[in-house]
C-alpha cells in the first residue's frame, strides 16, 4: 500500500518536494476512518507519506477501501473578508491560526456539507475551539483517489 501511495503522489509532485500533504481514509461504506496532514513542512512528501503510513494507515489497513491524497500546491495569507467571501470553497482549503500559532484548524477543499467560505470558517472555529483573532491562510491542493480492492 505504501508503494501505491508513493506512486500516486509521484504523479502529482516530485517525491522530494516539500509540499504539505493530507491523507484521508474511508471504509467500505465510504465512512471517514481518519484524515491527517500538514499544510506546510520542511520534510519531503515521500517522508510524510512514510510517516503517515507507519503512524496511521498501517494500523487500519484492513478497513481502508479508499484513500484520498491532497497535496498542498500553494498557500497564502488572506485576511481580507471581501476577498475571502468570493473564493470558491470547492477549490480552496482554509487554514486558521490563532495568536502565536499554538492553536490552529484546517478544512480541505470541497469538504462535504460546506458550501461557502463563511460556513468553512465557522466550522473550523467550532471544531478546533478557536475563539480569538485568527490569521486565515487559503490553499489549493492536487487531489488523487486510490481505491483498494
């Protein structure tokens, strides 16, 4: 499975690139088993894939029927509300950082049940208990789906 993940990632970006990466696993009923990742990193995407495989994926390998790989391809700070509300949430992910960066939350592009940026911001703040002023980063991903047989 790890080699399959690496091969799929290599179709999206070079394995030595230092892009952010999110991996989501789903069972036979398409229920989310896990979703984990990083927006920014100083490690290669190959190292991230190996770490996620060892720490998360291998422990649930028998239940996983589908993996979705999201490689972060660009990220920028966007705190202008007028610009934010015009962004397509289906194509943009949101990364909120509160204060000194100790508290943060993320929402991937095209998340089920979220159709506006405002819904996305509210969902992140509630889920990650972000109550103070936040910096909003907007990012795009290249996505690939691996079906397990």
